[in-house]
C-alpha cells in the first residue's frame, strides 16, 4: 500500500514536470491490482485524465479512461471520467452515453450526483436548458451529506442563461446559509460574477473582496482568479490605480495559473497592439480555458474603452468554445450584444441581463 501511494506522488510530480512517460510508468505501478483501494486508483486515473485534457491531448486522455474502465472496483467512476473527457472535447453524444452507462451500474450517492451534473452540462451545451435544470434538480434530490456547491453553481448559471438572472442570484444566495466555508467562498465568487454581468458593480466588488479576505492563503488558484475579478470590478468602477495594484499583485505571484498570465497581459498589452495569444495548453492555460482567456482580454479592453480590441477578444472567446453555452462564450456573447455586435458562428441570441 505504501509503495502504491508513493508511486501516486511520483506520478503527480512527473506530470507536473511534463515527464509523461515516467508518469505513466508510475501510474502503472500505483494501480497494480491489489496495491490501491478503488478510491486511490480513481484519484490516480483522474490525475492522468485531467493532465491530458488540460493539454487537449484527447487520445492519451481517452486511453487513461479505457485503463480506468478495466481497473477493478471503479465501475461508474470510470464512466464519469470518460463522460468528462468527452464533454470537454465537445463529443456530447459520447459523453451522454458514458453517463447513462455509469448510472446503470447503480453508483453510490455522491457519484450519482456527479453523473447527473455531467449530463446536465451536456444538455445545457446543446441548448436544452430545461432538460439541464431537470437533471440538476435530480442531482439536488439525491440524499448525500456531501455539499452540492457545484450543482448549485451550475443551476445558477443555467437559470441566468435562460434570462432568469435575479432568480439565479437568489438561488445562489440561499445556498450561502447552508454550505461549508469552502463552498460558501465558491458560491460568493459566482454571485460576484453574475452581479458583475448584471451591472451591479458594488455588489460584485464586495463579493470578490469578501472572498479574498476569507479564503486561506493556501487556496492560491481561487485567490488569483478572485484578485483578477476584483481588479476588473475596480476598473469598471473607475478606480484604475487600485485595479492596477490588483493586477500587479496577481502577476507577481510565483504560481503558474491562467489568472496570473492574464494579469501580466493586462499590465503589458498596449492599445493598438495585436491580441496577445494564450500560452500553449498546459498549466498556465488549460485547453478548456482558452475561451475564458479571450473573454477576459475582451472584458479588460472593453473596460479600458478600447472597443476594437474588446470586440476581437470577445469574438475569439465565442469561436474558441466548443459550445456557445460554455460560461466564457456566453459571457462574451452577452457583452457583444451590449456593444451591438453580431455574435460569430451563428450562436443563439441570449436573453440579455438587464
């Protein structure tokens, strides 16, 4: 058991360094039959799938899914891994089939919740918002002691995409009273983001600031993302000097993350210069984060009163997304609509947040 756990740590280190061959060798060692319980084996395969999907390396990600499906004791969780990988690459039919296969194996409550959530994301990205809401309600009805913050958050976003922004904000605020501290911080950030889109800038500012004040220093990724959001809210409020301070602090962080990359872009990108391209897919900007990268560039340019660059960035956010119902694509389309611009690629006309 100790050897297997050691191999898991070695696997994680090799992946973080980009040593894929050595990581896969350690993965084989860690998942050798009998060495790890199913929970441990699932973590190892999840690590591999996330590593490859972050780089858009679908063949390797699906190979890791196939290995997980052959591993003893994983069952429905292996199907969940496949559903997530297929969803990320825009293969929605295959993702839905993997979810149905996982549900047919009668999984434990927590895995059922995650499968319902994954299927809801598939339905939403196909534009079937009512079906997505029904699946999220099924997930909420599953009796589980674990917090359902991801389900609550996606329900809020789906309501917003239907034009029910106030109901979305009310639903998220209601969950603040019953969730754990970590879940409350995630919910509060989403309330801030939706408030920002609604034009409720002071509320958005207060939400982002509260998260930064209450989130532990160890939560580096979320703190960086929230610092970026707070900077944009300050920029929207006309406090350019304070916004720049937020971007400088995020850019100076030694961590590798999309938010740090964007903060540095905000500081360096000059008016009239070409749209900065994102880093190669990996830790600095995962493959799925490319639309988000361009949305933030477009939003920054919009708030900096640089309309031409804003439109270019927002267009790229929509074009880069596999579906117009990905968060970043939807937010970009919303801003393009407010600018009176056409949404590229034939995306549906979203009900604007007033």
